[in-house]
């Protein structure tokens, strides 16, 4: 079982909470998703599997970094522990990666990951304002303003539809495989463009409720 935090500190010989190190972490690639950590993890998985041993990982990295999670799935790790607050997203990312890596040729994978990243960013952009609107609506109860109901419903619908685009895109790829990739990609990408244009307009409208 790999502890990602311990492995990172052991490899670099310095604590991750070191006050002098924190500002330099990204500048000098001092993180779990660095090339040196990846090489170590990859070597361990290959060596363990060659001896019929299973490998798991726990720690902050698989929960915080979707790209590192994808790397682990590609390398064939046997189990991944996720933090409670990222468990649902981690399961989704694992499911996606397994399908992408097994069903698609390499030349289609990059566009697929970029598309899913766009979906995730759109969802993240509306997650907090959507939560604030829903909470505001709940507090007003029977006295809730019709305008607040309308804009909250729009945020709920956009959140649901973008989530469904992301899910159905991967599901269709899983069923159709690489032969229909361009047709599937174009169809869902066109759907997503509509929301990329709509979401900035929606976020401006909620300023009237004091949400920025």
C-alpha cells in the first residue's frame, strides 16, 4: 500500500508543510504528480504484479488530482483510497479512465480528456452559485420570489444537463468504441458549446441576488 504523501516527502527529502517549500512547490514540480513520483509508482506496480502482488494507494493525491488518478488507472493499480468528499468524483474519473484507456486508440484519448475537463470546469463554475441560490430559495420558503425560483431552476437544469452530457458521452464511447468516435465527439461537443455560451450569461443574472 502506497502512501502518496509519505512517498512524496521521502523522495524529495523535505516535509510538504515546510513553510519555505510551499511557495516553491509548483515552480519546482514538488508534488505527487511529478515525473519522479510517477516513475517510482509505475516501477512498484510492475514489480509487484510480476510477483503476483497487489498494489493500492491512499493519501491526498488520488483525491485532489484527476490527472494523477488517470495515471494510476492506466498503470493498472489494484485499489485506490479516496477522501470522503471526493469519493463520488473519484469513482466517476476512474470509470471514465478505464473506458477511455481500453476502448479508444491513443490518438483519440487526448481530445476525450480535454472534453471531459471542459464539462467538469463548467460544472464547478456553477456548483457554488447554484448551492447559494438553492439555499436562498429554501430560506424564503412560501415567500420565495418568482424570479429566484426561475433562475434557480435554470441553474439546476444546466447542472443536470452538463452532467448528463459528460456521462452519456463516455457511455456512448463505451458502447460504440473507436469507430464512431468523431460522430459522438462532434454531437456532444456541439451540445456543450451551447452551455459554454449560456453559463456566463446566467452568472451575470444572479448578481441581483447578491451572488458574485
